[in-house]
């Protein structure tokens, strides 16, 4: 009698997951995956209450949050056909109970192909605090033009899903614009991580390229370029 109750309960839970996680989720033989790792900040201090989600083709398969030591350890469903993605501090969906910490960066661990692995020991990941840099352009006259390129460490990091990979994400993003005095937009915002550098190259009115390095030491930063 106890065995029948357990099987019935397992079927009910699987149906519940399938109903909540999207109509196109095809769970593989009720199979489970073990996912574990650790989250710290840029100084190595563990970050609690960071949401970690497993996903297949955009549908949630499982989730957990880091404990007081920054560790996460949970069992997830496994999608039958789609590659597995693991999302750290990504998304904010009250319906599914997924929330992120808006103060910290995000990491998306993405797979190109589905595998038959049953466990993912991800190692330690570093989340940095988010920051903002406002670039304000100030035209000297109506014929002024400027071209600029900003290279920076973005707040959203996308990496291939691998095992035992301790990562402090140092990917770079590039933002480019050409602006004239008649352009409607003279204000641009980029989102680097706190404690990083933004490398800005610009040329005003066809002149030589100039380079400046901006250290992002505050959550809100601004730079005015006159051209």
C-alpha cells in the first residue's frame, strides 16, 4: 500500500511541474539532476539568497537559493530534448517564485546540446555589484559630430555550461555610436560592474582618436564629452 501511495504522489508531482513549467516541457522518464555550487562577491564573501534556476528552452525545471555560506545544492527535473541552462540571479518572475537580487550581476550558463549527465558540480562563481555610467554629449555648434566606442565589463555574463569552473566573469561588451549636434539623443547609459574600468575611445569632428580610462568606483557615474 505504501509503494502505491509513493508512486501516485510522484506522478502527481511530475504533472504539477509539467503544468507549471510550460506546455512544451517534455520531462525525460521522470529523471532528476543534481546541481551544486557556490556564489561569492568580488571580495570572496559568500552571498546568501541568490536564486539559481535550471531551464530547458526557456522553461523552468528547478530552482534553489544560496544559503548563508553562499552554497546551493538542489535536485532538478531533466528536459528530454532541449539543452540545459543554469541561470544565476537571472530573471524576476513572481508567478514562478523566481526573484533576483538587483544589486548584483547575473550569470547564464548555456548549453548548445543536450547531454545525459546526472550531476553538475559548478564550483565557485563571483557576482559583482552593478553600476551605471551615463555618457552625456555636449555639442559646441550645430555642425559638430562625434564617434565613440566604450568597452566595458557588463553586468550580464553568458558562459558555456561546464563542470568545476570557478569563474570571475571578465567578458567585455562594446557600445558604439556616431552622433551629430542634430541627433535627438545626446545621452547614453551603459551598465558595467562596480570596480571595473571602461575604456572610451572617441573622435570629435574627424579629429584624432582619443582614449580615456574610467574607473567605475560608484554605483552611479557620469562623463560629459564636449565636441
